[in-house]
C-alpha cells in the first residue's frame, strides 16, 4: 500500500505539464518551403500572437533557429513577457532543419562545420522572409525582425549581424560559438564595423558561467559593442553556475525579456 | 524540483527504516569507510579527484560526505584561447541506503551541497588587436543521486560511483553526470 501511494505520487508529479502556446491549433501554422538557394526543404512553424485573428495589426517577427528545441519556449516567453509589459506580442517563426546545422549555421569550412551560412542567410532573406510577409501580417521593417539562436545558432546570428546586418535589427545570441574558426566572426566584425556601427540595433549575448573557453570571445564582442556601437543596446548576460546546455532556457527567458524591454 | 527532492529523501529514509525494521540483523561489513577516486564527466573533458566518506548508521542507512576537485582540459578547437585555470570544488552531504550481495555493497544515495567554480582564459589572436582575459567565478548549489558499487574485499575494496545531478533536468544530467573509480579503505 505504501509503495502504491509512493508510485502514485511519482506518476502524478511527472504527469503535470504546463499548457503551451503550441497546443492552440488556431495560432499554430506549419508549412514546408523548398529553397531554391539551398536545394533543400525546410519545415517552418509559425506561432501567432493571441490577438492576431481578430486584429488588423502588423507584428514584429522572431526567427528561431534550432526550432525543434527552442521555439515553444521562445513563444511561451514572448506571450508571458508581452502580457506582463502590456505591449504588442510577436509572430514567432521556427526554422526547422532542412540541412545539417553544422552546414547552415557555420560561416566557414573547417573540421567542425561546412561553411553554409551565406547560402542559408540568402534563403532566409530572399525566400523565407518574403513568404512570411506575404502570408502573414508581418512588419517589414528591419527593426521589427529578430533572430535568436543557441550555440552554432548564435554563431549564425553573429554572422548575420556582421555580414548581413540589413536583414535583422535585433540579435539574441545564446552561448554563440564565437571561437569558431579562430574567432572568425570577430574578424568579420572588424571589417564591417564602419558600415554597421551607427545603426540602431539590439544585441543580447548570453552564456553560462561555467562555459569556460567560450567566454572570452563573447566578452570581447560585448566590449566592442559598448565601445564602438553607440546606437546599439547590448548586454552580456552570464547565467551563474550553468554550462552550455543548462544555461539555454534561462538565456532564452532573459533574451526575450531584454528584447521586449529595449526594442 | 523541490517535490522530487522531498520524495527521494523520504523514500530513502522510509526504505531504509522499513528494511531495518524487517529484521535483517547481519553484521555491517563496514561502519566507516573512506573512498578516494578519480573520475570524469561523462560528456566533457574534465578530470576529477574525489573522496567519499560513508558512515553506516545501521545496515541499511548511511550518512555520506562527497568532496570533489575537478579541472577541465582545454578544448583543442578553441585555438586562440589560453586557459589560465578552470576548476571546481564541490562538497556535498547526503544519506543513502544499501543493498548487499555476497561480494558487493550497492549504495543509493541522495547528495546535496555547494559547488565553487573558477575560470580564467585569455583570448590572444594575431588577427585581433585586443588581447583580453575573461574571468568567471561563483558558487552554486548541486544535488543529485549517486550509485556506489563496492566490491567487498575485507579491509580494502574497490569503489565505482555514478553521480547523476538533478538540478537542471536532462540537460544537467548530460552536462554534469560523472563516473568515478577508486579504492576504499575500512576505517572502522
């Protein structure tokens, strides 16, 4: 009997699940898009804001990399924080895998990645964003487009910031792998700085405090933003006691909060 | 998470009390042991040295102290980062219950404590004008479950331990689970 009660308690404990935004089919749209740029098919998942069906407003968009892992939490946080701040929510666009992330998210070819960022960014810029703006009431201004990514996803976000700054106005970089290929992103930033440093933009850099060697390159990017980018709102958010994967969810919460408070 | 900890703790206490009450009156092979070991994280290039002290209050119930010093081996893929230091000190205490076979003692325990971590690394890249040193230190809680297999050989024995942290869910388990192998000595 005692063991039955104990097991019942365990089952009850683990069966409790928070209601997610993904459970509302009216606000969740999915489609596949065949990329002419990449020659691959990408699964795109859209979470619309709650008031979307009944309004005529145009909304900012957040493009989420590694959507399978991150999109639901991003959408839930957007809903929670926009409600809390009583401000307009966003359309959350999840980009599923059409190609290996080691290809799409890496800027150069190395042992660890195949350097497909240019083609992937062209796909987002020339094919995905126009499709989203055609099918949904998505705001077309740069300042109302956000990209969020973790690890190699953050590396890709930093690549977009440095090399194709015209696409997004807000960059939420979670534990970005800026060490990649001898810190090539920091070299790109030096080259692009004259043309992008005066733009209004928002950059969130997050990392776990125990991520070790990932920290210095992120620290340097942040210090450069503070020193040279006078119109950029930026922060370097360290999650205490957490590592590369364990800091991700807290970083997502902090990044979304930073975006809504500073956009 | 707090509910999980309470349930695990209560089940360890209840289980050990019930099994004690059910009357296994055999001698305890060890009253007090010290078990130094070396180990590593399952998913990272960390090396750790540790010591586990276990005091068996009775045959099925023990009090445990687990002390760890771990240091990370620098990543070869981060070519331009010189690691000055990267280590952690962890001290946990907990309770456990044991199952016995003829030549083994299997202890399941819940441990909780404090972790201090410190990192310092210098980014030095010939293509970048800046040379920057970044430091990160702090303390954090650490708790989880440990399985300890002792291969019983009179005063000395072999100890193999698996520690699974509960603090950060599956991500934390993947990131911080450790395995240790060492020797044990019967003190009492």
